C-alpha cells in the first residue's frame, strides 16, 4: 500500500498541473478563432465529451462512497416516537372487577426514544473505509486515463482529417495533371499525331483519378464527422501542419527510459496497482467479520398517557457498552475470506498483464516513431525521384521514345508518392501522440508543442470543393 500511495503522490504531482494547464488553455481559448487548432479541439473535448463526463460522474460517486464509509465510524443518533390509542377491557372474573366492577377504559399514549451509539472498536468499518479510499485512488487513475484517451482520440481524429486533406490535395493535383494530359492527347489525335488507343488510355486513367479524388473527398467528410462525435462541436476549418514540421526521434533516446517512465506514470498501470490494494482491503474486510465489535450506547425513553387513574409520566435512561462476537455464521465468514483472497490473486495477475501490455506498446510505439523519421525522409526523396522520372518520361514522349501510358504511369507514381509522404508525416505525429500517452507524459507542454507545428494560413475546410473536371 505504501508503494501505491507514493505512486499516487507522484502521479498527482504530474497530473494536476496538467489539468490546471488545460483549464488555463480552455479559458484563454474561450473566444472564437478563424481556424480551430489542436488546443481548441482539446478544450472542446474536455468540456463536452460524453465519455469523459461519464467518467467524472463515476469519480464523484466513488468519492461520495468514501464519505459513506467514514460515516460508520462517527456517532450514530436515532430518534423514534409513537402515538397510540389503547382500549383496555377487564372481564368480570378479573381482580379489578371485584373491587369496583368492570374496568373498561380507552386512553391515548405517546412515547419518545432517543438512542446514541459510538463504535469503540469495529475492524470491519475501518477496513471498509480503507477499501473506499483505495477505490478512490483507483478511480482517480481511471479518470486520468480517460482524459488522456479522449485527448489521444481527439488528436488522432484531428490529424486523420489533415491526412485526408493532404491525400485529397494530391488526388486533385493528379486529376488536373491527367486532365491536361487527356486534353493534349485529344489535340494530338485530331491532327493525326497519335492513335485513338492513346486517347482512350488517357481517358481511362483520368476516370480513375477522378474516382480516387471523389473517394478522398468522402474520406475527408467522414473524418470531420468522427471529430464532431468526440467534441460535440462543428468546425468550419482546421489549422494544417506546417511544411517545416520537425520529424525527429523521440526524446529521451533510449527505449528503456520510456518503459521506466510508463511504469511510473501510466495511469492504467497505476490503476491496476491501486486495484491490488482495493482487493487487499477486501481481504481485511472479510477477516474483520471474525473480530468483536465494541460500542458505547446511551438511550433515553419518555412515555405518557391520559388514563384518569394515573398521573405524571414515565422516563428512563441507560448508558453502557456492549460487545458482540460472531461465534458461528454457517461458514459464511470463511467462504468470504477465500472469495476475497481469490479476488486479490486475480488483481495481481491483472496488474502483471497490464504491465506487460504497456511495455509491449511502449516498445512498439518507440520503434515506430524512430522508424518514422527514416520513412518520412525516404518518402520525401521518393517525390524528388518520381518528379525527375516524370520529367524524363515527358521528354521522351515529346521525342517519341515513350508513349502516353508511360507518362500516365509516371504521373500516377508521382502523386502516389506525394500522398504517401503526407501520410508518413501524419503517422509520425499520431505515433508520437500515442507514445506519450502510454508513457503517461501526455501533458500541456507536449500538446502545446504539437500545436506549434500547425498553421492557419492554409486551413482545411469542412466542406471541400470539387475541382472542375
């Protein structure tokens, strides 16, 4: 438990400044902006995401559960009262009948009881309070994990929009280029320079590029819908990635450093650690069923009625202590201890599984981010190479050493390379975002860094326009 408590202290040291920073950003970005950026989207998600709102409500419920458990350790005061109507009937053979005849009487009565108890020793209540506090620790980590997952989902949806936009721009440029090639082929056919087959080849490739552009437009629209579901807001335009966005290996440079960071700060790992302590507290609760309960009590009773034969009222008071000890419960206590012990064992295995899965994901993401650097460089070089190949093919076509199919293939290869380069850049950003989430280092500073890579000079519109065919 000391380990989890220290982990919680360290985590709160990292987490609460993050949340305070996000709230600061939310207040700074409260006004409208010409093009929404990553921080704007994050603010909207933290305010309006339904999954996060549900997690916050669950956190509030668990937090209230601590007060419920603590209340059992405090004094308990109870008042009860009753008002009665009584009818008394004495038969002729009763002792009262011999003294003065039958004694039939109707009367009203009232009684009041005040009782107070205070637990002096109750191991079960103390263990239940400990369990409730550990459940609050666990829910704190779960809420933090939900917050980070929402930010990752929003960031991924945001950059997926930029990915779809970059691909769409490449497909539009491809369609325009092949359209010009089709026009040129038609003109050359009219003057008898080429055969009709080359015109048909160009037309077929143009139709294919048009279909690819339409698909890219559809993907862009769908990606905007995904972002709206996460934030509950619609956006007219989004800031895009700068052309000079840095593509660098993750910092720190050693994979083991990222793994160590995740073991210390990943909220799901910490939630699993807290889950072990919750289960351990459950064992203590079950074992406490065997222990005695000692409590002090005080009671005051007052009663009165309106019978003619009696004057005044009756009152009584008691002060004392009681001890109770379960002797035999039919085996329920022993079974409860076994049940909670198995739950503790299961939670320990769950923690180990969570650690292994987190280590696997951190290592995988670290490798992907590091490889992304080389991939982006290679994709950029592929654009240069394909542009050179296209220029050479066009020159060969002009002198008759290449045909139109060669030119069209070179056009296709160039714009495929452009789209692949755009996707590689966005993959790098999304992988980096996921790596920081797994390491538990998704904070304001990192979001601000990513936001600095954006520019509103060439914003992405939610309603892409179709170029003229």
